[in-house]
C-alpha cells in the first residue's frame, strides 16, 4: 500500500521563453506574469504521517516565493526542482491553473 499526502498552493512569478522557435506563440519570448498552481504528492509511511501536511505546505510556499529567478523556468523546470527539493512522488505545475506539466518519480 502506498500512502501520500497532497499539497496544493499557488504563487506569482514572471517568466519568458526567450528562444521560442514557434512563430504562432512568439509572444512567449516577452516577459509575462503567471499564477503558478502547484499540486504535490509526498509519500508517508503511517496514518499519523511522517510530516504534517500544513508544515510541508508552508515550507513549500516559502521556498517557492523566495526561490531563484523563475524568469526562464518552464513548468517542467519548476516541478522537477520541487520534486527533488522536497523528495516528492509527483508534482504538477500549471500556468494560471490551465496548462502545465506533471512529473512523477
């Protein structure tokens, strides 16, 4: 049996895809704002949890808000970074709660 806790939160950041080769979406080369929506799963090993959900959420929010420059980071980059930093089972990052990426271990 695999048990996970689920964390959801969002944060604001500005980024761009400087080398975007696709003419139809060339506007992505310009800096633009998003609200990034994060959903993360972390494995726990008993029903009283190894880590309290609220504490992990606060830690992840704090990290995301003070994190390095997101300017050139894709949703995949952000999700992978969070996955590795917090030893997660999966992490999804959506731009404006619409489109994005999900990474699994």
